[in-house]
């Protein structure tokens, strides 16, 4: 069953060692404890693989209500796959979520739609929640292909082309993150109403093609303390996936605080 809480995910990408992560967490948790607007918000941290166990142990020690996410996963459960990490390993370390199909993985590491679908399935089979990222490039946007690109990413990522798939469209407990590639790390996000229109189309897609509820939909790409309020005012934006601005506990806390307070007023 889909949660109604707004969701704030910090994607640290390839930043922070285990000890830097613990320092961040101490500061961030102190800030959370001093404010109350985040009570009905899901907060998730996605450190790099090497910091997952430090963050997991620190979260357990303080019993913090913060979810742990991995930034990637391999789709096999075990075996001779040098350098890869399975969903079962992530679960054993305390992860609840896994980011799948981030545009950096698609473009820099050649992840295909088929890889992404296999990862989604592996994550769900392990009882973890996927955060499936989709997004169009600037060139695709300029040539008017935004929706057809997103639709293809959704269909193939969710396994529409695979016959007899119970999984098809069933990620109600997970999350979709709409991240236009051209907005990631550029400081130039789209206007919130444009994002809201895309999110509504994603909702309509679930209605048209699947018998499952549409999951919560996050926006990602140059989210900051300054623009979070405007994004969260949109009913169809259920939260955000934050890269650069999540690296400072102060700024990620402000994003969570302002974002949760804005949603609570709606
Ligand atoms: P950004 O990254 O917030 O630095 O633009 C977002 C992301 O890539 O998830």
C-alpha cells in the first residue's frame, strides 16, 4: 500500500567515507530532533556502498526513523560477478530502498532497459523497495520526445514486454523519480508546473496500462533549499531526490523541513 508521506531522498553519489557519513548523520539527526515538521515525512539516505554499514549501524544505535538506500545493485543473487553487490547483501546490511536506473548509470555505465528491469525484479524479490529513475535528455526534450522517452523507460523498466509478468506495473510500495537529465547538477531545474504535468502523465500511464496503483513520484534535478517549497506545492510531486544539495546536513535538513511543512499545509 502506497504511503502518503512526502519522501526526501539524499543521493550522495560517490561522496563520503564511512566516518564522514557518521559525522553527517550526527549533525543531521540533531537538526531533525530540533524541528517537528518532518514527523510525517519519509527521509532516506543513499550513501555509497562503502559507507552503508557505518550508516546502518549508526541508524540502529540511535533508532532513527531514517531509511537506508543503496545507489545501485546487481540482479544476480550470488556468484562469480567480481565487483558486484546483490540485493540480498543490501538487505542484510539494513537497506530498505535501492535506486535503480539513475541517468548516470544509464549514460556512464551503459545500463540498458533490460538490465534495469532485472535489477527492479531482483530488488523486489529480495523484499526491498525500488526507486526507479527515469528522465529525458535536453536533445530529446528539444525534439519533443520527452513523453515517448519516459514511457519507454517506464514500460521496459517495469517489464511490459515480458509475458506473464506479475511484476508488470506493480511497484506501489516503491517510488518513481522523474529526473530530467539536463536538470541534474546544472542548477537549472524545470519550472514546477512542468514537472507536475509529467507526474500527472505518469499517473495516467499507470491507470491506462496496469492494474496497479501508481507509486509516489519524486522529482530530482537541482533541488535546493530555495526551490523546494515551489516543487512541494504541486499535488503530484510526492517528494524529491536530491544530489548536490544533500551533501551538507544543514542544507538537506532545510530541504526536508521546508518540503514537509509545505506538504503539510496542503
Ligand atoms: P542534483 O542531482 O540534485 O545534484 O541535481 C540529483 C540526482 O542526480 O539524483
